[in-house]
C-alpha cells in the first residue's frame, strides 16, 4: 500500500472508531432518556387515573383511559383476602407479554385505609421503539456523513502532508533529466521529511563528487592517451609510406592503423563526454555550410561504406539558396559522423543508407535512413550514454548520446523514427545566424 493509502486508512479507522464509540454512547444515553420519559409519562397517566378511581362499598368508579392503545387494570387489595380485580381491559397484556410497557400506581381506600386500590396502565412499546429506531438511523446517517467527510479531509490532509515529498520527487525528476546533479530543497519542518531531504542531499553530494572525480579521471586519461596514439599513427603512416614494405606487412600495418584511428576516435569521444558532463564544452560559433559538412563527412566514411558493401546515397535539395547555419564546425561534424556511422553499423549487409538535406520553414533538416534487421525496442533510450541497441555491435554506445547533447548545445533537435523495418534520424537546425547561448560557449 502507498503512503497516502496508509494515511487514508489510519485516518478513516480513527474517525470510524471515534464515531462508533461516540455514537454508541449517545445512543445509550438517548435510549435511557427516552425510556425514562416514557416511563414517567405512563406513570403520571396511571396516577391520574388512580386519582379518579373510587373503590369502596357499593359501585366503584373507574375512569376509562382516553389515550389510544392504553389498557387498564384495576385491583382492590384487602389484608387477609385475595386481590379482587375490579376492571380489566379486553386487550390487557398477560403476565410477561412482550411489546407492552406497564406502570403501577396504588393508594389507600377512602373508608378502609388498610385496603389499597391499584391501577395498572399499559401501552404499546412500538412508539418508543420507533423513536429509538429513528435515533439509531440518525446516528447511522451521521456516522456515514462523518466517514465521507473523513475521507475528504484525509485526502486533503494527506496531500498537504505529502506536499514536501512531492516537491522532492519533482526535483528528483528534474535531476534525472538534467545534465548535472542539483540538491533537493530541504523543508524547514523539523520532521522526518526534512531528515529525508537532508539524507538524500548528502547522498547526492557524494554522487556528485564521485561523478566529478570520474569525469576528471576520464578527461585526464583521454588527454594523456591522445599524444601516444597520435605518435603511433604517425609512425605507422610513415612505415606504410616506405617503398620497401612488403605487401603482407603493409596490409597488416594498414589494419593496425585503422584500429589506432578507431581508438583515437573513441578517446576523443571520451574527452567530449567528460567536457559535456562538466558543462565545460566551448562552442566556437561560425557560419557553417551544412551541404559541405555532409559531403566532408561522407568522404571520410566512404571507404568504410565500400568495405562493408553498403551503398551511401546523398540527396541535397539544390532549390535552397543556402544551407548556412551558425555552429561549431568540428562538433557539428562529429554529430554527422556519428549519425552516419550509426546507420553503417546497424544497416543489413548490402542495404543502402540514404542521407538527404532539405529546407524547412526557418530550418534545415538532415535526414538519414537505413533498413533494420530487427526493430529497436525503445527509441527513448538511444540517446542514453553507453546504451547499445544491439549488444554485440561495435562501439561504446556514446555516438547518439554525444550527438544529442551537442545538438542541444546548438539549439537543434534530434529525432528518431521507426516504421516498417526502417530507421530514420532527423537533425533539425535553425537557418541563418543563431545567437550565442552564453559567453562561456561561444566567441
């Protein structure tokens, strides 16, 4: 059960128990009062009839009850003699009869004080029962209304009590989607919620320190690896340029050179990751021709497309007067290369990859399409760091994440679509000059 359900259940149980106890006590009190009032009324009626009763020598005077349903019995008692019944109503209830209430009044006889005249008066108990039933129904309705009101109040109280937790949850969601780790707001309530927020902030602080140490290590390691990798690439390039290198050795050296280039690209990606995580990636904004950038990226990857036997088709809409945007050319080239490499990696053997550049209202759209062997399970995770849609595929799972982050820095939009075994990536950039994001990212 949720915390709100626990609060509702506890509040409802307390109100129900309190209502039942209070209602039961009130019912007992009202039943006692109503019973006493009914007994007092019946007794006063019996005494009134007794005052009007005359029993002595001769013919007795017995008044008849004038209330609906009342039954009368008059008894004359003399010492040493059996009680003599002077009058009995036709419907007088028998001894121990249920459903009747009986009162008794007696007085001394006028001429013989030792004798006594008794008047027994009975009336049905149904009116009292109906009154008690009405009282019980009223208490039941009040209890039901109290429960409904308690449920409404419990909902309002639970929402009010859980408001700090909802604020913490909303802030945690923002942290989940934000590039950095921000601390949660700590309510000044002096209760468990404040203690929870303080504990979570301590944990987030440690996570932020650990992430910062990891980013610093990744940046330092990537920076230190760039120099020896560049030296090794230069050495292999010089060795391949020698005319006396045998063909088998040249082929092996060429393979090593390709691996070094791939490793250098991975190190550059790690360096970009560390700078993006630290929000310290500068953008050198300048006018960039998207069509020339796409041709440059295609020329770089064309040998790999040919080696993989996957045709690369380019389509540039020549109706557009210009494809110039304000961007960082190197980092935007990284985005285009990552998108083309992703299409090359996941396209089936022999399938063609189509890259097109077109103009939209106020923007330019780069579209890359490639067939898929198997549909991707979740497109939302494609821009997550270190996520690979195919576990056995090459790469570290950073290409699309880097592309998405760099596109965000440029104010661009990166979208993914999947339909009928075809995967489509759309990169939309604003046309014309884009104002700098802030002073630390452009100059």
